[in-house]
């Protein structure tokens, strides 16, 4: 680092990163495509796609559809399961020097806890943290999402906290009336940090076919269209809980990233922007550094929460 370059290093929940730009879960698989373009170690961290106890086949197609300023997806968390991840993907990621955050999914509390326990068997240092995706339907409760029920959110967070010593982030759903209540609940249940936000529920209809565009009918809306909502929720939660927040939702530029940091997020994640520009995480990192230089700021840590 030269005297002119701002210090981008940050820490959240014990995870030390060279810069605050992570990839968002589900937007770059396990990093193999991005690794063909640039070293994964240059990312703040790589959050891999949702990982379940057994392989999941996902939803029927079509699975994605563009919207104005956004993207709808109904992938259904298709993934090869935690055993495949530990045997094939994690060793490869470790060889790339990537800081790996594993997004964990499940259909029951027990499945979540079992995945977390299996991840705890990985070589020390190969996994930086677990990110708990509580936007999955709880099959024991008739399909109600864990992230939409305070008692279920508390129960699954407590179970995963008991199953792993890895830093635990809980990714919250924006599809609730009071996101602060969920943040406070999972913080008390043992979360070390929070990721805000997951996708909003939306849909499209093809007027010519007179049918929903997505095979699953509804899907998760992401991209710039949701950025103001995500930013508002980050602002509210940072002011309400003592644990750190990772901001995500439509971030596509260094100035977008700066907004989330100024609101109090310690790190940010880039998701939908990667589909349009796979270099987006490093471009956003460099644009953020340029903004800091223009502001005369020597460390990114000086601006975290500075708008409050």
C-alpha cells in the first residue's frame, strides 16, 4: 500500500478481509468461473451458494427473468450437498487462497444443524464463517419460512450456534413487517453478525402466453430496484443491535457500496451485478478506493457509520 492508497482492510465477526467487498451467495456458484478471470484472493470474501445436507435439485424452469432495474430468480437452491462441497469445492477454493463463507440451507432445524456440524470438520482456517439462510420453508411447520417466524428464526439460530464454533452470520429476509425484531431475536440467539437483505418476493407474467414467466410462478427480486429498501433495513438494524452487519441489495458501484458503509455496514456483498459484469466486485472495490481518495479518507473504517 502506498501513501496515496486508502486502507481497505476490515473485520466483521472475527473475519479479517483485505477489502469490504464480498460476493453474494448464489451469484457465482463456487467461484470457478470467476477464478478464470481474476484471483479469488483479491475478493474480500467469497460467499458460496446455499449448501444443504443432501443434494437439492431446485425448481423447474424457467428459473430467471429480467425486470426493470432487477432480476427475478427461482433457482430453488440447487446444490450438490455438503459432502460434495467438502470433498471437491472447498479444497479447490483453499488452493485459490479464497476467504470462504458458506451459506447454509435446510428444510428442518435438524438439517441446518447437521450441515453446520459437517462444516466444522473442515481443515482449520479453510472456512471463514457460516452464513445462515433462513429464507427456506420449514417443512415441519407446513412450509412457513424460518425467516418469517420469530420463534423459528430463534430456534434455527440457536441450533446452528450450538453446532459450530465458526463465526455465524444470519441472512435476514426483507419479506417481514419488522426486520429489527428478527435482527434482535437472532442476535440474542447467538448470531455473531447479520447479512441484510435477501431477495424480495416478486413475479412476472407473459401477456402473450398469459402465463407466469417463472416455472415456480414467484421468485426472488434482486438488483438496483431493491437497493433503497436494503439500505433502509441496514440503517434500522445497525441502530438496534450491537452485532455487525453485512449489507447487500443492488450494489453495483463504489458509490453504492459507500452508501451502505456510511449507514453502518462493515462489509458489503455484490450479487446481481456479477451477472452483467463478472468483474463487478473488483471494479466496485477500486471505485470505492477512488471515492475514499477523493474524500481524503485514509481508511475505509473511518466512514463506517459516518452518516449516522
